């Protein structure tokens, strides 16, 4: 995006003065490894070529003035009240600022203008991008002490958990901050740590098709899944001898046959998903690196089936798009993100995306009366590498 136009919009809104500084943080698509991040498991996201832009200008006022162009909403956050919730979209900003403040940083006044290319509610992590751009922009603009990568990611995640009340894992903020062009991030969330894996996408494109059914109503179900996983850990610890499990990812796949029959059916399904999904992530990262997209694709379909049948976070719209991909002979497709709506990711042979999308959209419209959204995505740099 051209920054000149952005700066002009900033000045039209906030008035002339010192030139604002522009920062960006991308959204993310998770290639595979769903609902494993809060189970200390493996995930494999990319940062994408759609970003949240934040323009910052310091002021000598005792407040932060923030305007969201997409929402067309303006709010003021008094410096004295940074750590109070606003019960609106500014909580993502407040959460991050209050996290910085609790690290003994002094936050002074600034104006912030936000423009997002990432559609809200599509499961592409516009909220994580907002948190990350707020953190990076505030640190740079106010010349605060640099924060270690993992601390910054953690602070953004806490903003979401503690301020917004969505009990999400670490994946989205991690990818938005540390993503890298051309690569996927194989994140072991138990440490957390990551490896960059080159994506051998030769001959294929990554296409996101958004059901446009907002996933936000899934928050309660999301938090419920987390609690179910915790219950499963406790139940296994109560019935099994040996070392205590910390998380479901501590269960080895060879142990499943022994453990599954001892668990209540629902908890058994959640466990099986997590253990098998971790295995799929590891395999998929290896296949991606070798450019073996057909094998990756089969893992995508298997991941989707598991999210539908075992973890029970899919929706009719998501299932429809994945079924359509299969019947069209597309190598791989799956829901991506938390589920209950949101987006799907498709591995499409190069040159076929337009026709495929047109057919998918037509069939989707016939079935649900909704036009789906779509974006070709490519692995891009995270916020850390931009300025
Ligand atoms: C949401 C959360 C992530 C992750 C996914 C499911 O996107 O924000 O932390 O748990 O759901 O994989």
C-alpha cells in the first residue's frame, strides 16, 4: 500500500503537523495445526500479504486519540485510564498499551489512524494484527525500550485474553510479528519457539475463500473447547500411572489406544484430534519443504475432517467449500482459524484459481444465498521486518 495516501488521510482527520510514522502488521493464515496452540502443540501459519496499517504521531495531550477508518469510529483513551476496558474495539489497543505500561513504560499522548486490508471476522486475525501494530508503533513512536520478540508476542496475546476476553493461543500474534516472506513458521507452542520452513509452492497458489459468516459468535465455543482440553488432561492424570501430563500434546500417538477408551466420548475426540493434528503438522511442514504438495493436500483434507468430526468446530458453510474442493479435484483444502465460520484455505494449481473460484462462488451462492469473499495469499514478512 502506498504510504502517501495513508498519510494524507491521517492529516485530513487529525490535521497538519509532524509527519506521522507508518507501521504495519499482517494478518495470518494457518496452513495446518488447528486448535493445537493452546494445547502446547505444533502450528504452521504464514503471515499474509494483507495488513493492518497504523499511523502514529506523538502529541502533548493527556490522551490517545484513535480513529479506525474501516469502522469509521473515533475514540479517546485518557492516559490515566489506559488500563480500563472500553468494552469496544479500542480494547485491543488498550490491552497492549496497558501491557507496555505494566512493564514500567511511560505512555504519553499520540494520535493513531488505523486502516485494515484484513477483513474483520474472516478468521485472518485482524485483531492480532491490530495488537501487533499497536505494540510496534507505540514502542517506536514513543521511543520506548525495545521488547524481546517473545515478550512482545506475549503482551499482545495477553491483551486479547485479558482485555478482550477471547482466550486465544499464541499463534496469531506470533505469525503477525515473526512471519517471513516465502516461509511458513513451524511453531512449537510449548516452548514457544519456531523454525522457518521454505514453502515449495512451485506450480501452486494459496487461495483463501471466506464464508463471510462471522466467526465471532464462536468465542463461547472456543473457550469451551479449551476447558474440555483441560478436563481431558485432568481425567488422564487421574486414571493413568506415571508422569503427570501438562497438556494433551504430551500424549504420544502410541498411547492413544490405551487412553481413549478411558475417557468420556467428547474428551476422547478432543484428545485424538490434538495428537493426530500435531503429527499432521510435522509431516506437512516436511512435505511443504520438499514441494510435495499432493501429500500436503491430503493432510489438509484429513485436518478438516478431524476438525469437523472430532473437534466439532466446523460449520455447514466451511464443510461445503471443502467438499466442493474435493469434487473439483483440488489437491488440498481445509478450514483455517478457530472455525464456526470464517475462512478456508485451498491449494490450487497455478492458473486455475480464477475459474475454480468462480465455480465455487456460484455453487456457494446457490446453496447459502451468500457471496463468499476471496483472497490469493502469499507468505509475507511479519511486522518485525517492516518499517
Ligand atoms: C484462533 C486463535 C488461535 C488458535 C486458532 C485455532 O485463531 O486465535 O490462537 O487457537 O483459533 O487453531
